[in-house]
């Protein structure tokens, strides 16, 4: 897909991987709709890159349905959706205070899995109505899983389950949407230097970074964005989950 002049939607675009992706897509000449639950964050990024900001909780079905016509119009007919909205609270199944509250598990599944599916279904519907581009391609959806989908650590039951869902969704979605010329790919990042990780205590950060074989550091958000650009450009990438992790395999704790 040649990106210049096309429209893109980035969820979680107000921070971290989403903000870096929105920036890279704008630099590639795309019109970008920046979605985030935190309106101020979305606005700050949108202003910086010349995009349009929308405040949306991706897990809110009715709100997304109401807002999507305006979002699609702002993107001028979306050809690319990148789902980066997500949360990663830790919690043991059986903790000091008893069993993990069901609401805590549900919240992670809602944002990470339901939220991803929510925007995906609405964007796929909008993409299906667009004229095909070269090779009959109408659009691309990139979802964000995690290496926790495969090696969830202790305390990551909810997070790993949510990201496992995102990973599993990739192939059936790509198969179904193939007839409409829409590709679906997931990226499973390892450890990336975003507010999600940089909020941890320094020693924890240092030991996490040292656990990456090579390069032994956190990934840079721009490296995630660069993979999104490559997926967009390369039509053979479809229906797969791409690990972006410097050969990291997470240990149990
Ligand atoms: N940083 C990492 O090391 C890492 C590793 C693997 C996977 N991931 C995944 O990458 C994605 C991006 O993470 P990040 O590191 O950039 O985190 P981040 O916290 O910097 O950014 C996430 C953004 O999502 C937004 N968001 C959260 N819940 C939302 C909701 N319900 N609706 C709309 N927006 C919402 C937040 O406001 C925030 O701006 C997440 O799905 C995360 O699980 C991150």
C-alpha cells in the first residue's frame, strides 16, 4: 500500500507505541485520526503531527459506533487501523487479599481484547465500502498483542489472556476479510520504552532490559512504528503475529 494521502486511525495514539506510530504515519504523508481515552494526550499528538484527535474508550461499543462516522471522515476513508490502546495491570490469580477480583480480570479483557475487536469490526466495515487500491487491497488492520501472549509471567494471567485473544484473532480475521481485500496482522512487542514500562522502578527496568539477548535494551517506539510501515508496504504480510522482541523469551517472573 502506498501510504501518501491515505487515511489512518491509531488507537492509544496519545502515548507510547501509538504516538510513535501516529507520528511515523503522518511523516509518511497519511491523514491520521488519533484516538485515546485521554483526550488531552490525543490532542497533543494530533496537534504536533497535523492530525485530528478523538476521545474514545475503545471498549465502549455504543460510543465507538456514534463516533466512527466522524473518525472515518477525518481520516478521509480509513485504509489503515493500528490498535495500540491497552492496559497492563499485574495481579495474581490468588493474591495476598484473596482471589483476583473478577472485575479486574474483566477490565483487562475489555480494553485489550474487546477494545481491539470493537474498532476492528467498525473499521473493517468502513474499509469494505472503499474502492480497491492496487492488487485489490482495501485496507490493513494492525493489532498489538504482546510476547505475554506466549510467555505470560506470574501476575499476568489477565494480560496474557487478553493478548492471547488478540493473537488468535489474527488468522480468522485475515481469512474472513481477505475476500474484501483487507489484511490483518498482529505485532507482539517484547519490552518497549513507553510510559507503560518507564513507570517501573529503575532497578526493575535495568534487570528487564538486561534480559533481552540483543540488543540488550528496551525497544524504541519508533522501531515498532517502523514495523507498521513495513507491514503496510508489504502485501504478503497477512494473518500472522510478528514478534518484535530482540529474541526475548520472558521467564516465569
Ligand atoms: N511497552 C511495552 O513494552 C509493550 C510490550 C508489549 C505490548 N505492549 C502493548 O502495546 C500497546 C501500547 O502500549 P504502550 O506501551 O504504548 O502503553 P502506553 O500506556 O504508553 O499507551 C497506551 C495508550 O492507550 C490509551 N488507552 C488505555 N486504555 C484505553 C481505552 N480503553 N480506550 C482508549 N485508549 C486507551 C492510554 O490512555 C495510553 O495513551 C498496549 O496494547 C500494550 O499492551 C506494550
